[in-house]
C-alpha cells in the first residue's frame, strides 16, 4: 500500500473512532430521554378525521395533432410545442 493510502486509511480509522465515541456518549442521554417523559399534556377527545387524499388531477393532452403529448394539468400551454391548451 502506498504512503498516501496508509495515511488515508489512518484518517478514516480515526474518524470512525471519534464517531463511535460520540455515539457512546449519546447513549445515556437517549436512554434518559426515553425513560423519563417530559411534561405530558393530556389529549382531549377529538372526533376522528378521515385522511383526505389529494384530488388526482388528470393530465391534459396537447391539441396540436403532430404533438399530442400529455402534460401536467396546471399547464396553460404545451411545454413541447407551445400550443395553448384548452381550459
């Protein structure tokens, strides 16, 4: 292995060691946060709300006969040929 390769590997090993040390330092903090819940606010009963799916917009089709590509419904003109799209 070349000298530069060894140096690069040593840097990566040191970087990984520092990451592992930081992770070990964080473990007690994470455990403490999970075991002692912070101030808990009781939740009042709320009527269940059904999730509303966004309305699917149908793509528009270009009216120019040679083009006839499908484009986004929000487009007012075909981005491919420039033909104005109907309402």
